[in-house]
């Protein structure tokens, strides 16, 4: 049976048929976020009940389901509504002894933070796993915890902030250092939280050098990563280079050298073939080549509501630059094109489904 991977990590993946994935396209469309296409294939928590009702979970080819959220907690929804709508899907997943991942349960809307402390308390009280969150454009989606009666996932201190438990339980896996964001602490403080437990388990099944990649995404220095893992700096550097990371700021900090990757790399989970731009390298964002632009233009002739937005080469360059750097438009290199036109076109793409069309095209869907 032809299957279609809709989310999860390398260990816990939900597999569905392509037809089933196509039926969920409306959910994918709703799950888009302004500066990241990562959410395109995610399932928003508020649509979780729809997913369970469709019977999709029962037909998953993997016994362990990683349930990936997308658009998150909408401002018009109350906490009670959020819990009520999510409960059926969670109970369905719990029946399969699966995992739940709520990476964007708390979206920043209009610059105003959601009532995250209260929501998280309700999540825990309602037998949910709280695994991470998103704040603004920063994705904090790398924590996986399996519930146990003998320990609390996290505890809330008197300031309303969350701390890790004193000891990390079995089944705890860290995959992204961005988790420090919801811990409200600096990278070094986060290392201090988890370093002893993780270093002791570095050679076990759940931990290893592969997790170094996640640390590089937060521009951690080689020395910091080395201290965390107890490995030589040379070994850390070699592993990062093999993984496609490049040194930044004189070699002290690392970033992924894949300009397109920030925008498109997670779309690889939507298709059996690597995305068109997966192998792009370089520390900066260079303009598209003629061949690359032609390939993308052929995939998606234009956005229905804005004829220019997908036919303007500079706009596509601007999308790549904006999504990969997260910088203000005013700091965009002038050689990439006209900033004001690019900004308007990008907003057309975002607001009228153009980004979703890009995702579908790269996933092999011609609609």
C-alpha cells in the first residue's frame, strides 16, 4: 500500500495513504504559519477531533503515532473549548499507546502572548502530554515525554514559569535546544538543567551525536556543545560539517548552510523523493538560478489572486531570504530586489494560499 508520511520524527511517524492525506488538505491549509512552511503538513490541535473522527489513526501503519500540531490555539477559542475539542483525538491516540506532540498549542497572535500558564495547567490536569510550544516565529517542538504516574512532566514555580523535574524520566528525549524558550532560561542554564542526566545516557538508544544537529540550530558554540556532550570539539565540529552545518562568526557558532532548507526541508516528509532544494548550500541566500526558477515556476504557474506573486523571480528570492533569516524586510540585501514589492507579494502569497500551493507542488500534488 502506498503510504504518505504526515508528521513525526524518525522514530514515531504517522503513516497514511496518499488519498487520506489529500482528504486532509483543508486541515493542512489551516495549519500554515506566516514565516514557516513547516506547519503546512501539521495537523492543528483544534482539528484533532476531525482527524480522530475520520478513523485515520486506526489506519496508521505505525503503532506509535506522533501527532503534530499546526496552527495551534486560536485566540477566538477559550481554554475549555481547546481541551474539549482536543480530548477525543488524544483519547484515541492513547488507546494506541502512542505519543502526542503539541508543538504549537500556544501561538503568539497579534503580538499578544496567549494565557499559556493557565492553558498548560489545564493540559496537565486533562491527562495531556505537554511537549513544547511556539512563541512568535520560534518553534519549540523537540520535547517528547511519555506520561507516568510516578513523576510530573514539569512543575510550575511561583512565577508561573515551568521547570524541568529534578530527574529526567525514562522516555524523555530532547531533540531541539529551542526548548530553552519555554523554560524561560538561557542556553547555559538549560544545559545545567539537563546536562547530568543526558551525559549519563549519551550512549543509550535515545541519545547520541545525532542530537548535536538540534543544538546547532540555536547557534550554540562548539565549546558549549562539546561541554554538554562531553565530547572533543574536533569530533563535534566534524559531525556538524557532515550534517551540512557551516561555522558562523569565525567558527564559534553554527548554522544550517541550507538557505532553502529553512523554508522547504520539512516538506520532505510529504513526498518519497527529496525536495527540489534540499541540497542547496551556502551561508547566505543567493538568487535563484535560471533552472531553479523555471522548475518552481512550472510547478506553480501563479497564485490565483495575485498574478505576480509566483512569477516574480525577486519575490521568490525574497521569500527564501525572509523565511531563512527571520530578519526585518528593511535589512534585506538590495541585490535581491525591490523590498516593498517583495513584501506585498509575500503577503499575497501568505494570505491567499500561495505558500500552501508551493508546499503541495513540492509534495507532488498538482492542484
